[in-house]
C-alpha cells in the first residue's frame, strides 16, 4: 500500500488540482474530480466558450497551468504541429512543427498520442516514434529522442500511438515488445523490453510482492514489467487477431482488467506473483473505448460480436453483465469518462451522453450534439470546462460545470 501511495504521488507531482495534464485525466483512468451539471445546461446543450482548428488527428487535449495542448496535421499536410493554446479564450500562445506523414491508413490519419505535462515540461510523441521534451510555457525544445533510430523496434502503420506515462524519473512509451523507458531529464533510453511488437495502450502502474511494476498489454500478451530495470516478470497470453491493443489495462487491488474487441475482456489476479485468470468473457470487449472502473464495476462500450457499440456495466469479480444500453454509435467510440457521479460518453458522431453511475440500471440524463464529424478522441475535463475534438481537428471548449476564473 505504501508503494502504491508513493507511485501515485510521483505520478501526480506538479499537477494542479484542476488540471487534466495527461491521457485520461489526473490518475489516467478517466475519473475526474470536476463538478459536472448536465441538468443545468440549456436546451441547446452546454455553452460553447471557444473553438479552434488544430489539424487532422486523434490527440486529446491536455490542460495544465491555464494552457491547452494538442497535436494535429494542419491542412492534411505531412507536418505535425504541437499547439499551445490559452485555456481562457483559445488563442495560440505558441506552436511547433515536425515532419510527420499524415498516413491515413484505414482512418483520417494524423497523430494519435496525447502529450503529458509535468513540472513545467511537456512530453509528446510524434507518430514516427520521435519523443519530444519542451518547455511547457515557451515551447523551446529541451531534448528529442528518435526511438526507431536508437532501438530499431517494430513500428505499425499507425506509428507510435500510445500516450506517454511518467513514473518517478522515467518516461514510459509503449514502443517495443512491452514498452520502453526514457530518462525524464535527458531522453536517454534507460531500458527496453525488446524489438518485436507495437501496441497502442498506456500501461498501468501497480506493485507486485513489494516491487513497482507496469502492467503492459502487448501485441499478444499481458506483461508484468519491473519498473526499475524493465525486466519481464511474467507474461499472460491474450489477443487473437488485432495485435495492436488500444484499451488501457485497469488495476483494481491485486487484479488487472484487460480488453480488446478480438478477445473480449479478462480479469487476471497477480497477488501471488504469477498471473491467474479470474474470468474471461466476450461480453465486455472494448477497442478504442477503454472502460471506467467505479466501486468494483466496469463501465465500457463493448463491440465484441456486435454491429453497434453497447454500454455495459460488468461486475469486476464475476464478469456478469448487470445491464446493457445501446445508442452509442456504429464504431468503437471513445473511452468512458466519469465525473461527479455521472458517466460521460462522446459518440463517434459527436453526441455527448450524460447518465448517472449505477450498477443497477442505466439512468439517462440527456444527450446533446456538441461537435460534428468523426469522434474517436475522449473529452477532457478541467476547471468546469470540457474539451472535445474530432478527426478533422475542430477543438471545442464547452462550459459543463460551475464557471471559474482561468
């Protein structure tokens, strides 16, 4: 328990209370401490505060210290721009460009990874495995690391898509067999897990028998990776066909949930130092839409054996489906976000659905069209505002909670 608390403090260091400084929020699990009041939104839905154009891509907004960061390829070019916008009004504070092909392979293309802000620095991953560290306020480059040039590991047609993770003095990138760690200050490679495979999820941080570890969902297995040196402690087979798992592992006590649209969902116990499956089922198979965990219940958009994505509540301990609810689009959808006792889901067509969190039934509150176009990127919540983005690069800032000075 002390190790877990220490890890949490290390991961949260430098993040302000209202910030959303990394992929899927303060704790990387889609859970927000924000107050969200959909009951008070007007007939037209939440008020639009500002809009911006940031280029083609699927990078979520990162919000820290009054600034919004995201990535996109403007005018469908082969140049990726890292944007720093003023959170109050959406004006551009600075921007930086790097060569990076659009590569619209089975989708619109552009960047997929979401930057992370930590201790006055921003860390971003450009599609061709270029890792960047910049001054978050000024945009000046502090270091760059080309992973392909240095490690020569496999890279998929979609590039490096997993978002960076910071643990202590290490920057974790899901590149290579089950991840690679860079030195946070210099960008030097500390360790890597091998050259074969390339997956897209963000590993979970936990401990096993007193040792801090990563739970990394690789191309065809879950791997427990020792944080201090990158050693693989064990592997558990998972995945039948996709080999680029996008849903993040979720840790709950001494168990971890992993999921993919090709192989369903599985809870694996690891408390005894080796993996033991508690249950496995195709009743909760997610793809892009990482589930949310609240009080031993999983809430996720399942697309296994379904033509349409369906929101399901699943018991963590047994895998039983407690309820199902349709109406969330035809494609994989976005990761589930929870805040203030509510579920918030942005559909593939830009409809924002709000409902109450309950393991007994889905309690619908309202649904609003908040943005158009294809939406595979989860919303960001910070300072009473929500940031939503589509594939074309329209970024919209919405007032979803009490207004606060930014």
